[in-house]
């Protein structure tokens, strides 16, 4: 019965909104809780302009250094008695997002409209655990090291958030002010049946139980489909969808085998709306669909790649005409294959309402070694509109730990800084890179996720789409992210696609051949934190910050070298000579690289980055084995980082 009621309400809302082009149905306040909940799953709301710039209070280090929550010094705005005040918001308004990588069982309290008693008083962890309604999965949850809450919390006059623990670390709280005269009912834990059904509909969509196609069908939309099968050669551009009157694209699906994979990103998606002088979209298709460093990765609700199909369901309204085409950029002195494609474009005859809606634009950028002292720029827009998403590939240009991802995101809207983050993975609802089961691999969630994480390749990446928290601007928006913990000094190679709605395209240069080529580093470091190990021959390994291998006879520890490009490398190992040391030798499968070495010493001695030989890495030989032997002086081998440096001859 509950599912049937949800279907009736959901279908009625969709039909009414398509007819009236507004967020709320007739008689419903645009600032009602139901209206906010609809924004969690109604992708057709994305083009619509709205008032109020999203702002954020966070634990960022206001001195510009990197203590963004570690000490807790910047994690509250003041104390009231023994409680910490995290935010003191004046209404009316709505909190869209709460994030932390460090939840606790201490109580968090929300006081509304000057009341003496909090309406929300629960353990901090229960904003994310799914145990307390309405903070339910999957619109609240955790993965890739971060805990996030997207349940809207509205307030009519004010909202003060207090924390009862002695210390809080990292957090971000995002809110949007409503117009001063807005009539808003402040948050209550007692929701109406209609509000619960809207939350249920959002959860179904986030769980993948309701697809965009099912939404179209339920709403009774007259969605047309245009299918094209064609091939494209280097230097060609082939239109695959053209409209000569107003409408809106509601979906794109593209199949092209593995043509988007690999080092060269030469197949470009181009879109042009109305009388715009420049393309609205001009981005390598691999970047647009969330590939990471030559491999498919992103599988969000809005766009991505799954089971060989690249897809995008971000609405694209236009007033007069539209053209989508595939551009195959030609390389100098390089053989490029002809590519076979099948495209499906889903569209409606409903034209853009220029007064209430923007058109979709993207900014694809890449900077190799951004200037020291200056952050990387996702978008610098001079327009009226709203920003709705970022896809970001982040490559370090020196081997080692991914310290460039300590950089903070900063959003300036209409001349005022509105958002200052606490670290790069935090901006994507994650946390704690290089830790097991945290930010340690590619993981896709409904609207955010990690694209990749590889310490040996010194790279990562992320995406986040903004639904309820889309970033509105009236005149301009500048969105940047730092490279490095402090002062933007870390050498990086950043590639991004920014998505926004507005009235005109951004002026960015088309990517040349160098900027369409994936960078592969030639030096690699394997750290103990994320080494992929297998044990054999009676060996055991302990992680004590370093790795300690033991055996009672002779044993073996194998280290997988995944992601490393094929080639010949010089191999280095950082290890220790210790009082309990035995002996070790180094192998690449059945080929010995380094003969047996005794590692006993009366006092511990660090043997830093010792050159031990060369190895030829292929897909079949991408591992190193450390054999260890018990001697009359010890049975252990202590080691840390494994280094590979490519030989260029």
C-alpha cells in the first residue's frame, strides 16, 4: 500500500511540474519540506534558477595552513558553557548537507527559532547511521571515509547547532537562505505522510530502484528516442542529433566498445544550443562520462559508464535549436582507428523557459603544473545561473604520497567567499586517503565518489553533483581547489569537467593533443599502507608502520605491482637491518633480482632506498617476491617502501 501511494503522489507531482515548469505543485509553498525533498531526486528541476546562494561553515584553518580539524581549534565558532557552537544561522533557510569523517557518539543538538529545548538531540553518528528517522539511508550514509547527510533541515527564524563533546574535528555544514519574507515551518521530527513519501521516493531513486526512464514513463512524458549508428574517422565530426525548434534532451546513451579507454582522449562530445557563438559542451567523451586515467570509473545517477554504455541524464533544455556531434580530433604522426558508435538521444518537445531555466554548459580544463601560489580553477563564470557538478582527475607529478589532495576547495559567489573546504577528498564527501577501506580505491555512490586511488601512480580523482545544494549565482562564480597542503606548491596535473546552467558558454580553449593525452609517471612508490600482499611458504606479515615479515624456515611475501605501465625498471627497497633480522632475496616470479642478503645487526639500521636490480614489468610479470630465510641470528625482515624507476633505453 505504501508503494502504491508513493507511485500516485510521485506521478501527480511529475505531471503537474511538467505542465507548470515549477518546483512546487499548485498550492504548495516553494519553500516547503516537500519541495526540498523533491530536489533530491527530480533531475528535471536541475535547470531551474532559484534565489539564495549556498554557504558553508566548516572546520577549515582560517590562517591558511593545514590544521583543518586535526586539533579542533577551528572546529567551532564559540563556546556556550561546556558546549561547542558549530553554526548559528539566521533564517529563514535550509541546511542541505552535513559532512564529517570523524563522527562520534557525543550528542549534537539543533535549536530552532530561539527555543530553549533542542528539536534534534541525537548522537552525532546518528545523523549518518540510518538509525534515526528522518536521517535515513541512502540520502544519509558513509563510504570512502566520509559521512554525509542530505536530509533537508529547515528553519523559520534561526538554527543553532551545538555539540556536547569536549572536542570535535572535521565538519562541513551547508545551508541556503530563503527570502526574508518566506513562510517556513521549522524542522520537526514528526513528518506528515506526504513528506515521508517524498523521502521514500528520493531513497528509491538513490538506491537505483527508480531509473530516469521509469520516471519518464510514470510521469506520462512523451519522450522521443533518436538512435544513430555511425562511424567516425580521425579529423571528422559527425552530428548525431539535430533539432530545429525548442525542446530538451533528457538522456544520452552512447556505445563505442573500448574506444574511450587508453591514453588518448581524442573522441570529443560537442553540443551547441540556440545562437550561442561557442559550443556549450566541448569535452573529451572519456572525461565527460567520468573515465579516470583511461579507464571507465564513474557510475553516478546523473552520468557515467556501466556495462559498456556511457550515459548522461542531466537535462539539456534549449529555446530554438540544438546539435550534438562527435568530434574525432586528429593526432600528428599517429595511427588512429576508425570508431563505430551507437547513440541514443531521449528528448521532449518542451522548450526552455529562458526566464526560469538555464541551459547546460560545461567547462573542461586541464593544467599541467599549475602556477605556484595559485589554486587550480574549475570554473570562473560571469553569468546568472547555478553550478551543479564537478568531475576531477588528480595526478601528482612527483612520486610519493598524494599530499596534493590536502588542498581546500573555495567557492566565491557574487564577490563573496561562500564555501571554504577542509581538504580535497572532503569536498567529494570522502575522507582519509591512503587508509584501507577509506579513500583507497574507486567507489561510485549516487551523487559523489572516488574515481580512482593509486599510491604507486600518485593519482586519484573524484566527482560530486549538486542537487538540493546547487550553487546559485547572480553575476559570477569562481570555483577553485588548492594543490598541496599549503600555498599551492605541489606539482600536479589536474583535469576537470565543471557542469553549470546559465545563459552563455564559458570561453575555454579547445584541448590540444598534449591536453588530450593521459600522463603516465615513470617513478612509482609502493607504501606499506596499501601494498597488495600475498604470503606463501610459512611467511607471516605484521604492519607496524613498517612491514615485518617472519618465517620459521623459509618463506615468501609477494607484492603485486598493479597499474604500473609495462617496461623495464630499476628496483629500490627501503629496509632495516635489525637484531631479529634473518636474510632476504628478491625475485620477479622465477627470476632472481637480488641474491641473499643478511639483515642482522646489533642495532637497528635504516637502509634507505637501496638499489637491488632491474625488472621487466609486463601484465604477466607484474609482481615482486621477497623471500625470507631464518638464520641462527634471526627470522624477520623489516621493510618499508618499494621504488621503481623506469629505464628509458
